[in-house]
C-alpha cells in the first residue's frame, strides 16, 4: 500500500542519514592521521555497517521494480509523504535491466567487502607507508619531500633544482611500480566484475548509468578536448618562449612566468580573498561562507600521516560540511580553498533547502560549483593586481 511504501522509504532514509553522519566522522578522523590503527579500525567498522545495510536492504529494489509503473503513480497521488521520494521512484525504472533477484542482489552487496580492497590498499600505501626522501633546496634548506612539499616546490625558479625535484619524487613511485600496478589491476577487475554482473556493456557504461549520463556525452566531451589541443599546444609554446626555453618539459609546467617573487597568503588573507571573490553570488552566499570560515569548517594545515590533497565532506544530511586541506600558503592552496568551499557551499545550501531524498547531487554537476568559485577568485585577483608582473603570474 502507499502508506507502507512511505513508511519503508522514510525509515530507510532515516537509517541512511544516521549512517552518513557516522561515516563522515569516521572518514575525517581517519584521514587526519592515516597511521593511527584505532581510527582506521573505526572507519572499517563503519564501512562494514554500510555493507551489512546493503545486504539487509537488497530485497528492496527488486520488490519496488515488481510494482507496475501505474501503481507507483497512483501511490504517489494518494500518499503525500511519497512526494520527496517521487524522483527516486520514477527514476528506478532505468535500473530494471541491471537489477537482479533478491538473492543475487544480496550476494553483490556482500561483494562490496572485497571490491574496495584495491583502492583501500592504494590509499594506505600512499598516505601512511610511503617513505618520502629528504631533498636540499638551493636556499640550503633540507625538506622532507612529501606530496605537499612537492606541490610547493615544483614552481621553484631554479630549473636544475626542479628537474632534480621531479626525479627524486617520481622515483618514490617507480620503486613501488609493481605494487601500485597490482592495486590498479585490482581496481579494474572490481569495476569489470560489477559491470558484468549487472549486465552493462562496459565499465564506462556502468559508471555513467548511475547518474543517467549517456556514453555519447562522455565521448563527446573527450572529442571536444581533442579538438582544442592545438590551442593548448600553442599556449605551451608561448610558455616555453616566455621562459627562454627551447623545449618545455614536465618540470617547467608550474614555474611562474613573472620575474618577481611569488606572493604568499596567510590563512586570513586567503579567507578574505575568497570571500571578496564570491560577491557576485549574493549576500546570503557570502555570509554563509563567512560563517564557515569563522566556525572552523576547514582543517587547514599539513601534518604527518594526514591524507594528501583536499576534499569537501558534505554528505551528512543535517550537519554542515567539513573541508580537509593541506595548505602551503601558495596561490594553488588559495585556489583549492575556493574550489573546495564551492563544494561545501553547494552541499550546505542543498541540505538546507532540499529534503533528504533529493539533497544529494551527482558528480556530473558537482564540479560546476567548485570551478565557478576558482574562476571568480582568479577574476578578482586579476582585477586588483598591482603590477604587470602580478598579472603575468596570475
């Protein structure tokens, strides 16, 4: 009946919402120090809960797909509590060719315990167990060459040092080539297993199906990038000429073009510039972003064992997002801050305005919010640049 269906969807949604809070806490805690076995164990316990939940709910999709579309539409008309679930119920029909019986669905849910192993091993190796070497800079400083320091130093003006930097850093990966290769192979096999078991024609098709993106859209984007390659090649030739080089190599891609020292940002300056750059998005957006900085949604600084890179964690409905960063005070870090706060604000606004069943957004649109913020930051900094050298750098 429509009443029973509404009860089931509401209770399942509430369970998933609470599990999402647990997962976000466990993930952030573990990523702050990936060497801590207690934190990693907590994360793994939550991931096991996700698998158990998937197994215990494996019956739901086949049961719903067995209900005729006309009956689903009648239920939606008769039961107001189904209104937030309308999109899910109508979109479900797309999954019918790729949904198995209850027992097979349960088996695939159980397989989640092993299909994620390759990615987990890769992250642990990269973030907790890689042996990063020391390197001496031209300024006489000895630096532990972590990925964060590599990102900071790859724009150094001394070309010989940049080349040595790349050689030393990439050699860390070359020494573990077979291990990383096996991890990648495991991930490919997991993707292949999931795609084939659900009757998809390829791993690409399976990956895109969840968000209802046709394969032609993906291949069309690739085609457009290839068409634009001559423009990118022209830019690289101009870059080589500006640097006085005959040949542009990989270690020359991040070297600033200007002759003056590159500007650095304090945390306060980074927040100020990002806040000023989003003025075109309106006062409400800016005020909410200001509150995010004031209330410490961001974990800023690199630390031993902390996960590399940056991300926004905003999937816990009812809680504000958190952003993990490894700031180096360089322009890249300010741009990353703008990018990740774009994601955070997207999640925050969606969670505050939408009901839980429709608050999540697909990866296909997620990067719009973040990339727009990067473009706004660059536009503001260019507008307020005080010299040609600063404009050239930007």
